[in-house]
């Protein structure tokens, strides 16, 4: 949509459709506001069938996270359950098709919001339930966590860079590093901890969160306590000083999820 509120595309992107279902499903699953339920319920019902026509694994993953949130409250919805099983089956099939001992992933490349893929499969594996999905989710997450760790002392979190990403058999991009990668990693590691009880995943979640606070390649904070915002990422030589909505929301979501999981005050002043 442009500034005159005219649509610029004949149809929206797979990614935006998946994210819309994620937000609607989460709101329906967690909110207790009747007015919001009525509006979001209609949108969720209308948008759900169309996700089956998309081809993006990330769109499937975003939608699956929202569908699972929705089903926590509306477990009897057969349509939502059927869409969940279809999309989760697609993700598992992708993983089996691309996986090797050296490359434990769903595609031939890692791009953006990578952690959403094992996150969706872990949630579905737990609640469908399906052990193969859980095992694939944990295996791919473990591989991703090892990949996104510095080789220096301290082993800080290093997300896949957006300036080239990482294609199978190619060179991995180190920069630019984006806040959504840290947030996605926090979320999936906390989910893995809830499923397994393995303390490793709480440590991994905390390590990814500390990227915001300065435990990163530049040793500079991405979160800005003076504004309450979050910088838009790390360039090779400096932070991106723009503080956009996506980045700030990524920080706040990661912080909230950690607070809920740990029930403790984190070492950051957000007042």
C-alpha cells in the first residue's frame, strides 16, 4: 500500500499472510477482550484456508505458530487442526528431503527468521503429537544453535547475516545482523526448554537475548535504554542507528518471553 492507501500488488506476500495468521491466532488464544475476539475471529477464519495455497516454508511456520496458539483455546476447531497437520507435514517432508549429516536444515539455504522453522515443528510435534516432528525440530535447532555461535571465547550469538545469507556449500554472511533473528532464537529455545526440560535451551535463549545488550560481534548494545527502542541491527563497523518498529518489537517480545519463562528481573533497565 502506498501513502495514498492504494494497493501496490495484486495479492499479498506469503510471508505477510503467515504473519497475519500468527498475530490473529495469538490474539485469539491469549486475549480476554470480547470485541477483539469478534473481529480477529472473522479474519482468522477467512484467512486460514488461503495459507494452504502458499509455497513459502516461513509463511507455513509463522502460520503454524499462530494456529497452535489459537488451538490452545479452541482445540475443537477441526479446520484449524487439519491445516496444522497439513503444513506441519510439509515442513517435515522438506526437512527429510534436504537433511544430511553436514546440513540439518529444511532448505538449501538459511535466510531470515530461520529459527521459526524448528519452532513451528517443535510446537506441532508436541501438540499433535508427532515424535518425528519433535525429533526433527530439536535436531535442526541444535544444528542452528551451533552454527550461530562465535568461535571466540564466550561463544556469543552470531545470527546469519542478511547481506548474502548462507547458501549450502557457499560462504556464510556475517553481517548485517538483524534483531528479529535474536528474537526468533529466544522464542524457539524457550519452547525447546518447555518440551525437553533441558537447561541448555534456557542458556541458549539467554545467549541470544544478550546479543541485544552488547554481547555480540561489535561489543555494542543494540537495545537503547535512553529511548526504549532497539537499533535496526549491526553493520560490520557500527550499529544501524535507526530504531524501527520491527526491531523494537523484536526486543520487547524477547524480553517479555524471557521474563515470563524465568520469572526474574533481567539485567536491563527498561523503565
